[in-house]
């Protein structure tokens, strides 16, 4: 609640600062997971974005737009008010190599019971494939875990 008030209090003078990371191939805006949850868009973000702990790196083509529209609506600002504030809130970080963001886990969101379900399925997949496909397994979505659970008859019950 305290952070929510801080975001609203700064709405007319300053949009929260954002960091834009880009390499020769792509770019991402770093946003705290808590803000994504506050805006209610945690299920709208694609797995083209990345997550590292409580920070989400939103891919520049689609997910940043979803975030910006939600933030604008939350702050109650018109396009004319929001665009310059948002653009001025961005600090650019460029590297001429592949960004380390590409090594983070792809973004996915799950509630606590879904997270536990995915964790169990991924553990069995790692055991089954003994280190092969580790990155693929680690980055698996809820839908992929549901598929593996059914296909390999693990027998876990996913809770909604």
C-alpha cells in the first residue's frame, strides 16, 4: 500500500524511473514484479520477457506497451500527459554484445499452488532427463508442465 501511494503521489510530477537495457538485437525495460502485480498485468506479459528474482525485463515490442498502457491508466493521465513523462523516465543502457538478460529465465507467472505444481513437474523432468534439456525445463511455462504431467503420467494435480 505504501508503494502504491508513492506511485500515485508522483503521478503528475514524475512517472517511476525505468531502465531500458538493449543490445544489438533487442531491448527490455526493467520493472519490479510488485508493480506488475499492482497493475494487474502479471498474466498479460509474454514469455519473451525475462525475470530475475523480483525484477522483470519486459521485451520492447509488445510487453512494454502493455505495461505503459496499464501504468497510464493507473495514474489517470491522458496520452499528452503520460508520453513525455514516460519517455523522460527512461535511462538507457546499451551493450554492443549480447545482454546478460538473455541468460535469465523467461518470464512466467503462477500463483502459489501453480508454482508448487510446476516445481514438482520440473524436478521430475530433470530426474528423467538427467541434465539434458536443463534450460528448456527451467524455462517451461505452466502449460508445458501440464502437458508433461499428463504425457509422462506423473499424476500431480495442478491447482487453479
